[in-house]
């Protein structure tokens, strides 16, 4: 991958962000243009970094922070499907690399792989605005304000899957299977080898309602039967309101997110290291 323009997206709330940005930029070869949006560029005013109005000019983008910063970067370059390299700062960072120096050096020396991750697409039926939202991790339907139970009717294609009471519903991609869905009891799915949706109910008022995995080629429709004003939250980044009677269609997006990883990337090794998966608690 030839890189002539390299973008930076940073989490300015991280106290060491300026130091990390300086280290990353110092590893970018001479002759490669380094750019960022104004909120990131102003963190290192007077340096090598240039301010741009859009990251569409980039050949690759680095997100400096945690998974939330990565999701923001992926959203900023979604239309152009620009590859994103995640570099973590203190956080768990399931979508990000642990070593900034190695990650950037490997990128510019060609020791990296680009993975294409599917995205979700959500649209409200009979919405005059026609707003479409997409997510790399998950789309969550939930109540607002005082805690209340939602009455949801869920269909796959033309078939009703179920009707139940719950605090909400998480619709997750395999990439998001290690995030909110996992915390709510959903399964872990390898995002490199399997494309699917995970439907994870939030605190359902029934022992028979459990997470379901369906094909990414299927269309999911969720109707808010009862529950007052509620919300859809997209990747924890955007939100829109929904009301009783609204029907939300969720399917696979035509866009993908391209993730830059080292050529030694292995999802199961990552799972074991990041989540301490499969550890034996008893002493030998």
C-alpha cells in the first residue's frame, strides 16, 4: 500500500496524547504528508501536521486512543473506505495495536495486512428524512430517562422471531462481539472468518429469550410496540429517537471498514491476551 498522505485522529482527553502523537509522526517517512482535522491538529500547532477539512485526502489513517477513538475514525472515513490503523493509549483496545512504534514502522515497511470488516446499516421505516445510520460494532435500541421496559417485536425477513419485554436489544457485528454484546451475555465470533449478526437482548423478562446469531445476508426488523420514547445508539457515537409504533430495519451495509493489522495478527491469540480467555484459575 502506497501512502502519500497519512491522517491522524486523536482522543484529546488522554493526558499523554501530545507525546504519543509526536512519537507517531516522527516515524512517518519524510515526503509523506501528515494531516488531521482541526480538533486534532491544534494539539501540535506549529509542527509537521497540517489541518484539513476532510480526511478523504488520506491513503491511511491512524487513530490514537482506544476503541471509541477507532470507531470515530472509522466513521470519518466510512464513505471512502480508507484503511485505519488503531493505536491504543492505556485502554484495553481490542481494535488497536499495543506498540505505536512497531505498528507505524510495520505500516510503512509493508509488514501489515488490511482486513475488511462488515458494517451494519439501520433505517427507520416510513422516515420522511430517510436517515441511514451505519455501525462497525453495534446498534442498540434502549429506553431514555427513567428506566423502563420495552416491548419489542422482532422479525427476520417475513418471519416473526419473537415478541418480548426487555431493557433493549443489541444488534452486533462479529467485530462488536467482544464489546457491549459480550458484556450482555452474547457470544464471541471471529470477525475475520465469519460474517453474521448477533441479536443480544438486554435483561429480557423471560428465561426463554437468549442471544441469536443470524446470517449477515438476512434483514432484521424491530418494532417498538410499547415503551414510550426510546433511542437507537450507533457505535456509541450517534443516536436518534424512536417512538411507539416505529419499525427499524437493520441489515448489512454496502460499506466496509478496512482495518490495518500487523501480518502476525491472530484473533484467537488476541482473545486470549486481551480478555485472559481460557485461563486456569486453580494452582498446579
